[in-house]
C-alpha cells in the first residue's frame, strides 16, 4: 500500500499547523495512487516524523513517498530529512521510502507562482 507523507517545519502558531493538516486532508480526498496520506512536523508541534512513519507502517503502508513541504533547501531539507529517512529505513526495513525534492524545487514552481500572481 502506497502512502504520501507531507513533512513541514511546524509553527508556534496553531493555525499554521492546521493549514498543513487541512492540506493533507484535501490530498487524501483526491484520486491518486496514494491509499494513505499523512502529515508531520520537524519542530514545535506534533505529530513528529517518527510518529507519522510508525502510524503509516501500522496502517499497512509498504511504500512511503516523503514530500518535504519546504520552499528552500535549508538545513532541515539537506541534513535533517535524510537523517530521519535513514532512521525510518532502519526502524521499518519492510517499508520502502522515497524522499522527494522539497516543494520549492518542483519544476512547476515558476508556473504556479505566475499563475497565482496573475489572479
């Protein structure tokens, strides 16, 4: 079973974290290849990455695609996420993990920005 895990930074502002949760919920309602969609945060709030990974594995995920919901490749993207991925692979060896590039590196980003700016 294929799962999508959206990872964001996390905020002290509850409404910001709720936006991420709502996005994950909207993604789960779309027709896609993902039977499961979850979200988590690196800092400041929960759920944390290891908890969401464990939950997906417990729900039967055999493949987890990780999308870093970050605009730039700072320390979290370049160092923290690969380390967390390594831990997940060790903790769940029967689950396949794929770490995608951060959202800001998406080829569609310039088009999305222009589309949004042209409204």
